[in-house]
C-alpha cells in the first residue's frame, strides 16, 4: 500500500501534463491508465514483499507474478487503444500508463527494503 499515494500523485501530475499537451480528450485515458498502473504496482509490491525473507526461488516466483501483472497492463493498453480509439488515443494513453508505472517501478526498490 506504500505505492498508492505516490501513484495517485503521479496520476494527477501526468493527467495535468497530458491535459495541457493534448487537451481535454486525453483526460479519460490519463486518469484510467494512471490509476491502472498504480493498482498494478500496489499489487506487485504486495505479492513480492512477503517473500523477501524466504528463499531466492520463492521471491523470484512472486516477482514473476508481479511482472505478469505489468504485462496484463500492456495487454489492456493494446485492447483499449484498438477497441476504443476515440476514448483512449494511443499516445496519451501510453504516456499515462508508462508515466506512472515506470517511476513506481524504480521506487519499488525502496518499498521492498
């Protein structure tokens, strides 16, 4: 849950930047994929954290589950862009997802200490 507040703050910041850069039509994509990236990262940390004091093999399995969550986010991005291109324009949607997920991914090392 430590990634929730920074993720939501990043979502607001990315949504503001995308609104300024692309206009109002970027807001649904920015908000929904920013929140999705935040939830993915919260779930990934929650799955990985209990395995820190266990063996390396068990930690790697849980880390792989977290990476599977992230891959699911990429698939959801592709589906949203292909099925609803008017609601989820490709560039703002990608910037929203990656603009929140990547900083949280780098912060994950601090969360898992």
